[in-house]
């Protein structure tokens, strides 16, 4: 959306799939897959489960933290780095891919995180978008299977044909994720209706901190 489809296939400083380990791992994961849909499913489950979910960003500058090769090397990340890695690996095997954003409320957010953020609103939750069979499909690889099992959460499943978004309820039926609209963003890093072929890491980090207590937090490692 807003970009040529070829823009979603190019390497960038963030979607750095020309990095040898990213290219090699993507090729390994999809080896023998019959088509793009099967490739996308394999890549999704690799990123979902082999890259551990970590809510709190480490002490790393945004220009490094959001880089696909960094996330693959560290084998952990929160929603945005994991979505970028999935998109970069998809590009590596010829599938146009990018990233989209949504504002969500996590009704099971731990107290520590809620205190830090001042609310359960998470601005600019990131998910991957893959162009498959002529249409854009959303894929959310954030929460890994082990994390879900340990916390009684439902896993996101992806068939390569339909949007795969965070479940609204956990395995006990408790309200979990609510996608919300109309959240005011003073820093317009994104139009939430748009899919992005690239991002500005520093600007995204600044936008994600907007709304935290006092609006004065610095990004870890900046």
C-alpha cells in the first residue's frame, strides 16, 4: 500500500536479508517447500517459536535493535523486531513483505509493565504483512509457543491464506488482546492503514515511547 510491490522485496538497513546468516537461515527453513504459501508458513513458525518473545527492549540503539540480522543473532525480540525478521526472511525467498502497525490493549499485561506504561495500551504493535496469491496477509509472530504455554495464552496460527492476529482471549477465556482505533499520536510515524516497506528506527522508537509516564523516557541504549 502506497509503495510499489518491488519495494517490498528490496534489502534495507532494517530488512537486511542480504546478511549471510539471514539468507542462509531463510533458505534452510523453506528448503523443499512447494510454493510461496508453504514457505510463508514455515518462516512464520520459525520466527514465532525459535525467536523468543521479550517484552522489554535490551540496552541497544534502535538502529541495531530493529535490524533483522540482530534479532536472528540474538534469538529474541518483542513484536516489532520479530515482525521485521519474518518480513526480511520472506523477502530473502522472493515473497514481498513488510510491516504494519496497530494499537492494542493487553488486558493481561503484567503489573510491572502496566506501571511503567501507565496503562495497558500498547502503541504501534508490529506485525508482518506478506503478499501471497495477489493479496496482503497479516501475520503476527510475536508470542512464542513456550511463552504461551507458560502463561496460558493462545498461540497465533498461520495458514498463509488468512490474517493471523493476536487472540482476543486466553485459554481460560479471559479477555486478552483488544485492537483499538482512534488513539491519538502526536508523532505521526505511521498511518495505521498503511503497510511499510521500510522504517526509520529512531523515529519509530520515539513514537513507541509516546504516551509512557511523563513522555520523557529514553530508549534503552540510546
